[in-house]
C-alpha cells in the first residue's frame, strides 16, 4: 500500500513516560466552533498527559479509511489474520502520524503500557495488537496514528483563549464509532448547545 503510513516502525515503545503531574490528564478537550486551526475543527481529544512540560492527546473522532485493521496486521506480520477481534483506527493528530498508539481500558497492560488514570491506559508496543488479534486484550480500545502535542504552557494559553472546552472523559463516547456526532455529544456532556457558543466568553 503506497499510501499507507510507515507502519513497520509505528509501534515502537514511547521514549518518554507520561508525567504524573496531571492537570487535565484524562479529560476530553472539545474544540470550540471558532477553532482557528483547521486540523482540529470540531475535534474531540482524549488528553493522555498534561503537565508543566506540555501536553499530549489523541483525536478520537477522525476515523481512518486506510489502512484498515486487517491491512495493518498484515504489514506488521501479526497473526491471526483475519483477526479474531478488531478495534477502530483514528487519525490521532498531526504529530508523528506514522506512529501508532492504542488507547484502551486499564483492565489489560503489557510492555510499554502507561497508566493515564485508573480507567484508561496507553500502549505503543505490538503486544496489545497481538492479543487483540487473537481475541483477547482490553475490553475497549482504539488505535490512533499520530497525536496532538503542545509545548510547555501552550495548551494552558489556548484554554485561556477559549480555543477548547474541557470535560470529564466519557468512556463510551471515546470508544464508540459515532464519529459524525461525537463533537456534539461531547458538548452535550457539558449541557452546551453548539449553536449558542458563538457568544461564549467564559474560561473553559
């Protein structure tokens, strides 16, 4: 597949531990309607890390058409294929979009797994794909290619500029396949109608 990401190296273990100083870690970021960056228009991001050193999250409402899960396993030479079980693939963000991260429930952990909180974890090793292909693994999961990243203080500044709203993460919303409605449903968790946000001026 000439148009596929560089899948052969995408599942290398992450080099940096997720900071424990969490701030908004484990929450959802919901893009405001006036989001200036077109890469994040109407995006919902699960924030995996947020500290003085910066932030890292995965966009959870940008489904990938290619590669599909079977294609990915084939390129990584993971058996069985076809798999006993599949998870959804998302475009996780503009940074390192040839690298894969599996966001999953914390009922499973393996090599390279990092606890985000007591409910969810992040794994970037091949172990998680192998167990999922064999029919096991975490109860829920999604595979994101790439991620969204912020430098020190950058996300905090964007929050002050009302680029994002934050909300407690809804596990069902994070993992379900209703991508077209996920942004509106994320706002609904805050009891906010997007049609009324044009005049919103409070801090997120």
